[in-house]
């Protein structure tokens, strides 16, 4: 209480008259209800560096409550660890620090907040330190209890806080240079606003995430360290993707949530760019980089060269090892922290990341079909090499051994139909050929590296803005065998924006002789965008007008050139008279040939696109926004980076994931 006593001594010596800069009109506020003191409700915040500035962000209400319960438990904060943000971060109460669990990230400060201030140029309120907030609260309590206001406090950095009344509390910064002469700071300049309690400041506090995790999705980024136009990392972009998914679960899976059938889908980022560029290659590149246009050359070395690194045997091995080992490590750690998890795993890749995953999946081995019965999917030594502890190693090995024994049926490889033309090896993707016993030769010109194995079987592979089709073509692959499927993954969705300059289709490589449109992804609000409907309506109307005009002209020409019918001759037989209406009835069908052909084209015919996605369609295209349709080139780069916040993309991912569990949307989208 020594600090409080010193503050109270200063309070007793303070001038009771109002400051020249304070508004005396606030003295007229009704103070009848001010004599009852109620303790302030604390809320926990953490500090993030955003655009080189400290920004204090509130924990969601559930996490803040858990932190407060752990703080008030009386067991001491040292050594107490509280998981937050759906288990992706741990808060060490004793250190007041927040640490990421699954990826590398700078630790952030955590604070139990009760008092806040904000200047005129500040966008958000900043919490005072916990110790000074306690001094403010005790001073406020005395002022309310004794009904004595206009109290002055001096902060540790020589700034003045004045409590005029419960509604008006201000914070003055000292005038620069006033302390050089030893004088006390004065309340000069424009004051900051002081608020007590988080309920009195404007801040968004979310409710929290469902505890139940139904499915796990690993997300692999593309080239460079930045994943969107705001130069954010893969962690930040996946955070947006996850937030969109939580909102869509509440709006489109409301019935399943009310019936407690679903929880949420967890999306975790996988970073391979940092390990690649920590190998020393950046230093080697810097020695040979020209000094001119420095920023452009740095961007090229840090971003675009990732494509060339992946085509290099040395660095391609580093990339695939990093991606596979990271997914295996995160999966093992996830199982440790979520021992009751019974859901499946899927993977998603953006841009070059989708190609990396495609190559890894192509080179996997089915533990039940491609490996001898005496071998397991991976040995204890394999798991030990990637850093998995003893306990989880035993669980993983026991799981695969019991699953292998329970599913002792070998799935036959699909055989082509008898008499079908079997293409050459360079023309199809096959999973039956091996090279030197170590590398899977799928005939797609992959770099000769040893592809690591995953310790799980992904259910679905989602590719966003993917150049897979282009890379396969450049590697010399002309077509994909319709019978080909990934050895360990059942589903594959190629999702892209129509203006994405990096995206390519997959289905024309499976069915090269047929031209057909990709599947249009429905708008998340349940209909086509209005400008697309208008465009289709105008196209259809112009085609109808054209067909009707051509049909009318053709009929007029035929009637003009047709010879006049003679009078009915006596030699005419009844059969001829009956045949005439038949012939005339066939003529309109000739006239409407174009019209019927257009109608046939508009009909959605079933298309066999092979088994790469279990017989379902593979290519799915987003609907462009109205503003994007005005200039395709202007929005090309943005189109390649739009997937992280695209509700349509996220909803398609959720729909396909939950369909594997027998859970469907509340209302099917048109």
C-alpha cells in the first residue's frame, strides 16, 4: 500500500479547482448514483505488432474467462499454461506471454486490462499497465465512496491523469522540455480520453470457437513469404480463412449446430518458404545480384525464384521434405493436444503449394495395397527421425497395424476396358510403375527426388489457383488416365477464379476430346451473381432472336421457291395423301435444327472425368464480382490472391468435407 499512500498524499495536496483546460460543464452531471462502488470487470488482451505499431487485441470472451479463472484460482500463476484461440496458442500466465503452438511466431505480451486511454490520433484504446491500473482503480474507489473528485494522479512516466467525475477522466501528456528545469509536469496540450472497463470502449469481442473439432485441414502456401496484396503471412491468411468458415457454419449449417452434430473445421498453415531460404541460398544469390533496381531484384529472389527452386533437384528435395515433415509434425502434435479427435484430415494448397502437394500425393504408397503385408506404413525408426516422441509413435504404429488387420482386403487397381486404346507412358498418369524401388514413376516428368510419406491418409485435396495442369503439360504429360487416382487420397477439387493468371484446368487432360465448361461454384447467398444472370439472359435472348430470324427467312425463301401444288389428280392414292402431311410436318424440324442444337448445348450432360475425384467433377470456377468484369487485366493479380477471404470458396470446402460425414447444407445452393 506504500504506492497507494504516496498517491493519496499527492491527491490531498492537489488543487481542488478545475484545470483551465477542463470543461466545467461536466460538473453538472447527476451524481446521485455515483456513491455505490462496483469492482471493475477485467478483460485479457494481447499485443501484436501491426504495421510497426503495437496493437492491443482482446481475447474472445471464453478465453478471457478461462484466463481470469486461472488467475483468480489462488494457485499462483507461475507455471500455469492456458490454451487459447482454439488451442493454437498457449498463454503462460506467470510470464504474461502468448506463444504459438504449431508454427514459429514471436511471442506477444499478455495483459489483464481494466483501464484504457486513447488519444485523438489513436484508432484503438490502449490498456494501462496492470500495476498502474490497480492504482487508478483504488483511487476511483475512494473517489466514488467519499464523493470527492477532481483528483490528480501522476503516472510512472510523469504523465497526469485527472478524475473529474465517473463520466469524465482525462490523461495529459507533459510538455516537452518542462522537466529540464525540475518543475512538475502540467496538464498542457490536448488530453487523452480515459475509460474504465472494457464495456466502455469500442472494441469487438468475439464469442469464441466450438470446442469440438470435426476435421483437420493443412494449408500450404505458394511462392514467396507474402500470401495476399497486404503482404500478410500464411498464418494471417489462414486465420481469415478460418474466421470465414466459422461464420458460414453459423449461417449455412445452423440446423446441424443446433442439433450438436458438428463443431468446426480446424485449418492449420504449413510454411516451407522460411526453411528453404534459411539454407544459405539467399547469401549465394545476393553475391551475384546486380545492384540496380534493388527492390525489384529482392522481390524476384525472395518470391519468383521459388518456382525455379522447385525445379531444382537439390532444393526440390528440401521443399518436399519440409512440407511433408511439417504436416507430419503438426498432425502428431495436434493428436497430442486433442486426444479425443476422431475426424479426418484434408490438405489444401495455394498456387505452387498445390503442385507440391500434388507431387507428394502422387508418390504416396497405399499401406493396404502397395506395401507387403509384413511391412507397415512407416517404421518406428521413420517416426523417430522426424522427431515424434515415444508415446505418440506407439499410438501411430498401433493404429496402422490394427487398421491393416481389420481391412485385410486388397483394393484392385482399376483396369481399362477391353479393347480400349492404352496410351503411351508419357501420355497418362499411372501408379503402378516404380523406378529403382524408391521413386514412383508416374510419367509426369517430376524431378528425381525421394518423396517422403505422410503418416495419415488425406480425404480430400483442395487446390486454389493451381498451375498443376500447366506444369504437367510442360513436363510432357499429354493426358491423365481416367482410371488414375491418388494412392491415398480419394478427393481432388481444382478451385480457381476465372481471371486468375496462374490457374489452369485439369479435366481437359482427362477428357481431351470433349469441350465442356467447369462447374460453376454457387454464390454463398444461394444464387448466381446478378450481372452473370443478366449476361446469360442477354446471350440467350440474342440467340433466340437470331434463330427465329433465320428460321423465318428460310421459311419465306422455301415458300417463294416452292412450285405451286397442282389440283388433286385422280391418280393420287390415299397413301400419297397421307404421306404428304408427314413430309410437311418434318419440314419445321429442319428449320429448327439450329434451335434444337442450341437447346441440346444448354442441357447439362453427364461427363465422365475419370476417377481422380472419385468420378465427380474436378474443375470448379468462382463467379467474378461485378466490378471485376469491367476489366479482367486490372483484377488479375487480385484474383490469384482472393481465395483466403472468399465465402464461396470456403463454403465449397466445408460442404465437401461435411458431406463425407453425412451432413449437408441447410438449403442446397442453386
